[in-house]
C-alpha cells in the first residue's frame, strides 16, 4: 500500500515492504548493520557505509564522517562489543528506482527508546548507508528537567 505523506509543500511517497521487493532487502541490510555493531564486526559495520557517510550521535559533539567515526568506534569493536541497537519499527521513504531512499526507525537500546534516521544510496548496483542520525527520545514535558540535568555541574 502506498501512503501519501504531506509535509508542508513537499509530498513524500512512503512504501510498505509488500509493494516494493527491494525494501525487505534493505530491512535485512539495516538489521545486519546493527547486528555487526553488537557482534563487534568492524569490517562488516563500516563496510556497509558509503565513503561519504556521516553519523550524528546523541552527544553535542558527535558529528563524524566515516573515517572519524571509525577511529572513534575502533576501541569499542576491539573490546568485543560496540553497541546493541534493535530496530522495532522502520519506515522507508522515497523510490528505490531513483537509487536514493531514506528511513526512520524506532530503536531499543541501552539508552531506552531512541530513533534513528538515515539515507541509503545505490552505487554501482550496491546499496550503502550514506547518513545516520541517532536521537534519544524525550517527551516535551520533560525537556525543562532534562535541560537542568545537562546544565548541572
């Protein structure tokens, strides 16, 4: 089933896995990417990323290109376990025939509920992750308390 999602003047076409045979493959790709971190498979994890990959993490200074993210992450992988994120819901957007799709996913993590969003692109017939943004979810009514915690020394 196709869903038309309106966002201001921009209309996006969202696909379910049943109507686009590429999306189940991309779900497997993302699940394996998350599993590679949990299993400390450095080459598999970073091999899934395009050379132009960017990662935005949950901390203010966590904005890395692929090389910087690999350097930061290597000690965690070398220790035998990086992080363990499990997607509980994932939505795909765009059109796989264009070679660029994006997604958002709800994640079960050690930080409790998080959301990841990303962009994948097909290069020379192979899908690669080009961008990933990880956010911790916090309810609006708890933001002021959260700000106080961040400012506490």
